[in-house]
């Protein structure tokens, strides 16, 4: 019953929300699918045992479903200004209330086997979701409300730059999480260095956002969609690679 209530809450909140704040349902689902697929069999079993579900959609979206209830909205992004290449914690993560600090926190909880099962379960749910958010470029872009305040026109419909990256292009190019995960997994993508930190990933995402930002009221061209789609595939793959690294800690 609690699981059903969370999914209903998520559905209603996404209908009423005026702005997008994360990869859409496809993006997060794809990240979870590929991350778990990269794990060793014992690690996959540990994930499913701790979470109590194999539902990749639920795993990927639980953190969004509860953020309005528990005050964790700021956990999903970091506001690195357009003009700066590097993360400054005092400026970009006041009071440790941003995705970089919170990822470190939930990672520590997952690794703490003295913590309660419920605490580790919730931390793992946050882990899968927040790692995905970390690799959405406009979650690490502080100007124009992370691109939400940049209006664009896509296929004759008004939207905003953040939403375009969250789900509009994904829906347009491949709306099936199963097929998209399979396509990306079987493609030739570079595996990020094992030493990649949350700060490294955030700064790389910020650089991508700066490269792909647009002027207000821009029309989205076929060339922009093609470049964005290639980058989105890479972002989802890199997110999955980082998310999979939690396996040995379970």
C-alpha cells in the first residue's frame, strides 16, 4: 500500500509541477537498468534484497516522489554559475545542501552496515536517483534556474531548456526504457575513470550545460537535437557506470 501511494503521489506531482527537475521517467529508469546490469550477480541480488523490489522505475523515481514531503528538493542539483568552471562549496552548496554533499552522505550510509536496514534502503534509493541527476547537465548549471527559465520551442510546442533535456528529447528519440538501455549498453561508450569524484562529475556536467545552453525563445533545430541526443546517451551511460560502483558496498 505504501509503495502504491508513493507512485500515485509521484504521478500527481509531475502533472501539477510547472518545471522539471530531473531526468524524466525514461532517463532514471535507464540509469538503474544499466547500473544493475553492470554489477556482479551477488551485487545485483544484494540490491534487490535491500530494496525489496526489482521495479527499476520505482527505484529510479522514489527520491522524486518524496522530495516535496521531506524537504529534499535541494539534494537534486548544484548551482555552479555559468561563468565558473569549478565547484565552490561555500558558494554552490551552502550548509551542505546540494547534490554533491548529499551523494557523499548517502554513500556513507550505504557503506555503514551498522545503520538500520531502512536507513540503508533509503540511502540506496537516493543513490540511484541522485547519481542520475548528477549527470543531467542542467542539474549542475546555476544560471536561469538551471535552464528552466530559458524558453524554447520544440516541434512546434513551447517548453524550457531544462525540460527539453529531462525528457522531451528522450521521448522524441526513444521512449522505451528497455530499448534505450539496451541500445546504450551495447554501444561503444568510454567507461569513466574509477577515480571520478562527485565534484569531477558535477564540473563535467556543468561544462556540458554551458556548451549546450541556448538563448531565450530559441527554436530547437535538428542539429541541436542530434548533438543533444548523443550527449544524453553518454550522460546516461556515465551515470550508470558511477551508480554501479556501489555494488561492492552492499
